[in-house]
C-alpha cells in the first residue's frame, strides 16, 4: 500500500488538476491519495469533497488545525503509518508520468529507505525575469543532480519534500522521528527548512538515501516569488533560523554575538557594495549578506531569550 500525499493551504483552484494528475499515475502497488488541509480559508474543503466522490484512485482528506507546514506534514505521517511507503509532493506542483513507478523501484528493488527526485521549475504563464539565472533556480526548489541515480551520502545533495518518498518503517519504528517544529512555516510566510532538517537527520542516521532522476514533478512558480526581494528575504529567514537553532554557544562575544559573525557581516556588506557599484552579480552577493545578517540576529535573539 502506498500513500500519495500533499499538504494544502488556500490553493483550491489548483486541486482538481493536481488530483487528476495524481490519479493518472501508474503504480505497482495499490495507492491512495491523501490531502492534508491546513485551515484553508478558501473553498478547498468543498473541492476536496467533490473530488473524493469521483471515481478512480481513492482520495481522503483531513484538516490539520495546528497552523504550519510542520504540523501538516506530521499529520500526513500519522495518517500514512499503515502504508508501506509515503510519497510527498506539494500543492503547487504536478507529478510527471512514472513518478510512483520510479519511487517504488528505488524503495522496493534498490533498497532505499528514502528517495528524492527531480523538481523542474515551470514559470508559465509568468514571464521569467531576465535577472533570474539558472544558478538561482535551486532557491525556487529546483533539483537536478543529473541523469543517473546515485546514493546520497553528503549534505550538499539534499532532496526536498516537494518530491520525496519514504519507507514508512522509518517512522513506525521510531515515533520520535518527525518533522522538527522549530522549522515551521505558517501560511504564506517565508523560511521553513523542515525538509532539510529531516534530510540532515536521516543522513546522520546512515539511512539509505537515494536520488532518482525518473521521479519528476513540475513546480509552478507564483508571481510573488519572481522578485529580488523574495530571494533576499528567503536568505535572511534561513540565516535567522540557523542562528536560532543550529549554531553552538560561543564563550567570546561582542554585543551579544561572536566576533566572527560581525566580521562576516561586515565583509559581506563590503562585497555587496562593491558589486552594486560595479553592477556585477549584486543579487547573489546581497543574498549572502542577508543570510549573514540573519545568522547574527538569530544568534543574538537566542542568547537574549534562550529556548528551553
């Protein structure tokens, strides 16, 4: 048994095409579709009710009242504990043909316990800005590590919950293995990081992690993400969460933060100023600056208000 799941928030108009495409998947195992509604304020529940009554692969849906992507994903884990495997995609995506077949092959035949695949960014009907180069697509969730599958051993090749499959024995055998609430993202706020935290945890446990290029989804980018300020805010939030939760405590501080963070912020600021003056790659450098500033702010907040 396989559970094909997505979490959704206020994207009712996307659900009919999404569920139809999910139902069209070929799969060597019987599968269900699970939708976790996270307090949507639009007509999501009405659409899901109509789709659940349609023929084809069964669709069931639940509402998770705790707001945020972490409670929603953990609810999906709880709802899918009876399944042999769980496949996650997002509600702003469409799975390409062969996704479930590829996931099952990796988990059942190749011995993977977690497998992730390609995420292809689709800008249609939005126009891709000229400044948005391929080197920035990863910050819009794009994943492409090449045409050959391989075992994931390093942190620099993460796979995201936008396209990932799990052997559910991971979660049945260890009830403490869940998405980390410290990296929650609620509503349309930026940040998060719950999926990279899960990947890092699985990597530390020597889990059999695999990249499978035949697992593919299309990720449709909303217009509000196609602005430079989105990339700057995203990096600030990533730095903030790292400063809050991941940095160690340092004994030597200046103004409540370790001196190296101040120096790093200063260097990134000078680099950004130089790039602006020469009009060369300033956005990428400014992203480094906002990340460094987020680290500094997050660390200082943690020292001022320790998290128990």
